[in-house]
């Protein structure tokens, strides 16, 4: 490997949200414990970003700053090279994050009381954004096929055709279940939504993190009428671990919808460093990305092998995309609170509990695989030992 994916960086004093959360849960957590909850990476940023920003800080004048032509070019070129479509510059709306964009899209494109569809278990801020916007969350739960999930299309169409449903928030690839939706699935979703005049908020934030053997299909590459019925939400933040810089690119090809959105958000100004980090990442970090995907995939393999051999009652679900592995702990026979306590206190494992992702999530855990191998191996050992103690206590 050209890059360092082995050094463990202690982020406990760096303001990292997930490290702070871990310390709040257990102030006496051991010095070697690394948390696995919030979706960011335990790797240092690519040197191309660090060095590029250093140079930028030396040269820049930090007055009010907007996206430059070079910025737009880097975004357009990334989409062209990696996602098979060449966006027009005017489609791009920059926002300080995908979650704020989703909330603002909901506010701008629906009325209080309207229904907004989600497919749980799904990234929990979707539901939180719908509820805090005063809209009605409508659910079409995914079907758990044991090891993977699919969309229940019959139920999906039933929900989409409810007269109050105006929006669908799609997670593609899907956090937390790790699905990379196929072209056929996405076409079916798009067709149903178009037929019932339901606009798609298409969160593709994990679109660069696709495991070997799978292919992400962006909504932007489907029929123009499908893309025209959607707001495609993207960011370099997951891909290059720069979520703390808050930069995302929302593509809205439909002029009317885009105007409603931009009128709603008003003057959306990001900070100068955010734009530059995105530009540096998209222009210079392809090799870093291909290496990080190998590291994530190797960690996935490690966990799968470990569980199959040592903890076969825990079922690991198939990871097609994202760096978030989903596994089923229901066979441990603990209710949701007991499972959480067991993981955090007994196993010293601070993951995202499945229940936070809504219907169908209870009894599951989501672990971040984007960390040094040693961190994953230690975590598996702690889990194994804790399960042995649990079994012994039941004898
Ligand atoms: C599906 C999904 N959307 C959005 C986000 C966060 O987006 P942002 O940090 O740009 O608000 C995450 C982070 O985990 C995510 O998994």
C-alpha cells in the first residue's frame, strides 16, 4: 500500500463526535478502545488533501468565498469519470452537508402534514428530518431475506400511491444494510415514483464506496425523465473522510424544483476550505480511494471469517457498498437495551445499535469497517470473549 491505513489515531481530544459519545457513555473506557458508531473513518486524511490545504492556507485570502470554476470542474469531472454522467454546472447546488440538504428539500418541496416515504431500517436522520419538518413519515420496510434485503415493491407502490405521500427519501447505497441497488431495482423505484408524482430525494453519499464485484448505478444515468424527478445528493465527505469540513453537491436537473430549493435555502455559503478540500480530493485522491476500498473489503472478510468460525450464531449481512457492516445478534437472546449494555459494557464495543435505524433494526448492530485492521481484530476478540462470558453466566 502506498498510503498508511495502519496507524491508529487517538481522536479522543480532537472533538470527534463518536469518540466523545463513547467517553460520555463510559468515562473510564480503556485507552486502546476505538469507537465504531458514527460513519467516519479512523484513518488520517490523504496527504494530497493535507498538503494541498497547507499550500492553500498560505496563499488564500479568506474573504467571502464561493465555488470557483476549478471547483465545479473537479465535481463535474468526478461524476463523469466515476458515475457515468456529466452534470451541467447549473444543476449543482452546494450545501454544508447532505443531511441539511435533505431537511431543506423536504421543507421546500412539501407542505406540513404531507407524507414522506422511507424504507427502514434506514439512516435515522431521514426520519428525524421528516418529523422535525412537521411531515408524516410513511414506511415501506425492506424485506429481510436473511443475509441481505430487498424492497417490497408491492408495499412500496401501495405507500407511494397514498395521496398524501409527496416525497421518497432513497438511500443508495443503503445505510445500514449495505445494499447497492441494481439498475432494475432503481428503474422500478423511479417508474413507480414518477407514475404517482412522488419526487425522489436520492441520497447517494456512499456512492464511491462500492465493494469489489458490485457496481453502483446513479439515478443520474437512468432515463432523463427519472433523473428529472429527483434531487441527487452527493458529497466527498464519506469517500475521503472530510465530513468535518461540510461540503456536498446536490444535483437537481429540473429547473423549477431547483429554483424552489434554492429560493428556500437562500444564500447557502460554505467555507472556503471546504470547497478546496473537495476539489483536491476529486482531482488527486483516486489512488487513495482504491486503496481504502481494499482495506475495507479485507476488514469485511476478516469479520465474516471470524464470525463464521468463532461466533456462528451472529449472522453477518452481505456488504455490497458503504463501509458499514450490518450483523444480526438476535440469537444472543438479549432485548434491545440488554444488547446495547452488553456491547458497550461487556464487550467495550461502541457501535450503532440496530434499533436506531427504525423498523426491522432491533437486534442488529452496525460496525464501521473503515479502521486499521488491528482495531477490527481487537474488537472481534472482545466480542468473542464477552459472548463466552455471557454463555458461562447462563449455565
Ligand atoms: C446515508 C447518509 N446520508 C447522509 C449522511 C451524512 O451526511 P452529511 O454529513 O453530509 O450531512 C450519512 C452519514 O453517515 C449517511 O450515511
